[in-house]
């Protein structure tokens, strides 16, 4: 006889719990019948697969920066051998363009500089020649106009074996402010310098590259194509164009040995951002690693050309991490990214002036 049988209360409790367990097992039966009905079976699995795919995609986006770093770890490539002897760089008398010209010359490429200021062109050409044993040519052209391309094409036709084109030239607004306050001259110049130059230069240079079936075109975009920028709508949108243009052409040319890359830098210490005092101060104080100097940045960006060239890159580890974070949020709401950018522009970077047009709400 068990100990339990001397305690009727307990036996009663056991009976009760047996009843409870019977009813709960009935509930489970009903539930499992409902849960594992053929309909649930299908939707349950589909849901699980969709959920897993979403999680994996988010994770991949979050870790996108790792890809950028891995790409740059490959063994240094002989750019002359793989692509050709000459590199053409637009907007090459200062900032990132000059940095690219220097770095490509260091890797043994002859350089053709294209910029608007003759004195600066001569100085940069001499600087490159004094540092590296390469040939340097230059073409004076102002990309704010559209009548320069015949001259550029003629000048470039005298250069044999163009291997790399860096479509770098670009301008940002001198003042980040309400769209209505930008003048016509700035807006038209932006479109010509940031977009027309890229399209026309690519068109000219591909005529050199296609017969040889080799070459590389680096289009310098910006992280602002990932972050829609209120108060910088024209700049940000011209850079989105660069993203799309690069993807279209890369796909069109995928069966050739001509490679394309869209470089999307974050902030780099150049003249372009020097007038944005609030912004540079913000980064210097809060996140200095996000504001590299030109040399550090271009060295790192050119390293992404080692191995197989990634179609999109930020070119610098800290910018790649920032881009991954932005892209992850954008997967859910690009609008939220734009709103956050608006807040930053408005309250931290002191970019804003009220629109002169009284009716515009903001
Ligand atoms: N700096 C950044 O934080 C940053 C971030 C993202 C993307 N980017 C992109 O990187 C590229 C280079 O920017 P950056 O910061 O190096 O700019 P930068 O320091 O202002 O240099 C721009 C270069 O382009 C030349 N240039 C400007 N307007 C021209 C025109 N109308 N015709 C011919 N040449 C012209 C300039 O010539 P002068 O020497 O005569 O001025 C200079 O050599 C741009 O496409 C920009 O959008 C920059």
C-alpha cells in the first residue's frame, strides 16, 4: 500500500489533477489538430521560411561591411597589367581625385588629370612626376558646362591604352539649405558636374576599353545616395543616379572584362565639406574615425581594387560600417532614414535657413 493511500486529501488532489491533465490533453489535442491542420502545415512552414529569410537578409545587410574589408584583403593587383597603362581622373587637382591620382601613380600607372584650374593642374602634374616615375598629362575642362566633351574626346584619342577611369568630379552645395533657396546656377552646375560628366566620360572611355575588352571605371558616388538628404536634395539625388547608372552598366557589360565600381564614401576631410563647420565639428568631437583624411581614405579605397572588384563599396572600414547600419534601417523604412537625416541637418549641423518662399512648409 502506498503512502498516498493514507492521505485521502492527497488522493483527491491526484484525482483532480488527473481530471485537469485529461482536460488539458484534450485541449492540446484540439490545438494540435488545429495547428497541424494541412492549412497550418503549409502556412506554418511558409511563415517559418519567410521569417528565416528576413532574418538572414537583415543579418547579411548588418554584416555588409565585413565584405568590404574582405575584398580589400586580397593580394595587390598589378593594375597596369590587368587594366592598361593609363588612368584618367576627373576633378583631380584636389581632395579625393588628387588622392586617387597619387595612389594610382604610386602603383605605376600613367595619369591623365582633368580639372578646371590650369595652375593647379600643372602643380599636381609636377608633384606626381616628382614622386613617381610615371607620365602625366592634363586637360583643362570645366565640367559645369556641356561643351567640353568634344575637346576631351580629341585629347584622349592621343592616349594609348586607357585602363582606368575615375569619375570623381563632383560638387556639393556651399550651404545646405532649403531647396527653394538654391539658385538655378548651382542646381544646373550640380547636375552637369555630378551626373553629365560621369555619363559623357564613361561614353568616351568605353570606346577605348571595349575594343581591348578590359578596363575599370570607378564612379565616385556618396553615402548620401543611401541617406536621402533633406536640404541637400539635388546633391543626394545626383548621387543616387550614380548608383543606378553604375549598376545598369555593370550588368550590361557583365560578359566583358570591363569592371565597374560605385564608390560611396562617407565624410572625408576635403574642401567639399570644409564649409560645413557644424558638421565637421560634430564628427571631430563625436566620431573622429568617421572623418578620415584624403590619403588614408584613398589608400583604403584603392585597396578595394585588389582581387575581384566589388560593385559597391564605401572604400573605408568605418564608412562601410555606417553604410551597413543605414542600409539595414532602410530595408524597413527609407523614410525613417530621411527623417533622421533631417533632424541631424536641422539641429546639429546648423545647415538650415528658412525658405525665402513664404508658402513652403517645412
Ligand atoms: N569629401 C567628402 O566628404 C565626400 C563624401 C562623399 C562623396 N564625395 C564625392 O567625392 C568627389 C570628390 O569630392 P572632394 O571632397 O574630393 O571634393 P573637392 O576637394 O572639392 O575636390 C573637387 C575636385 O573637383 C574639381 N572640380 C570642381 N568643380 C569642377 C568643375 N566645374 N570642373 C572641373 N573640375 C572641377 C576641383 O577643382 P579645383 O581644384 O579647381 O577646385 C577639385 O579638383 C565628389 O564627387 C564628391 O561628391 C566626397
